């Protein structure tokens, strides 16, 4: 069986495309797994320790944050903070926290907050 150069090029291109698509698919699956793990890393009702871990700060700084205007709290349960609303609040208030409290949140962490919503 004799193949022309064009047929060989086409077969090679097809093989490369299949490999590329498989890598892209695998990367997408891995990214989705990481996002799901990140979203569910914290319980729906966070405690102060969870807030500290989320912002990567000490508990005394958490006290400052939870007293800020607009920080979400659970009305029915004392000292609990709704995870999704905390994520939203963090996304909206990152710049303010950086300026006022000296908390540095990188742009990549800020994007994680947004993706977690």
C-alpha cells in the first residue's frame, strides 16, 4: 500500500489533534475537580476558624473583619457565617481589606473567590 505525502501529513495531523484534544479534556476534568474541592473545602456555615483559614489570617484579624459593615452573618445561629456570601463579600471587598487591614490577597486568590461562587 503506497501512501502519498498528503495522506501521511493528514494521518500525522489527525494523530496530533487526537492527542491534543485528549490533553485538553484531561486538563478540564482536573480543573473541575479542583474547583469542586475548593468550593466544598468549607462548610455551608463557617466558623471563625474557617474564616481565618479562608483569608489566611489570624483569629484577631477575623474579629476585625466580622465587625465590618456588610460582612455576612447567620441570623439564626450565633458565630456562623454563610460560606457563599462570605465568598461574595470577599470578592467585593478585597481591595478595601488590603488597604485598611493590611491583608494581602493576590489576584489569583481573588479569582478563586470569584470562581467559588
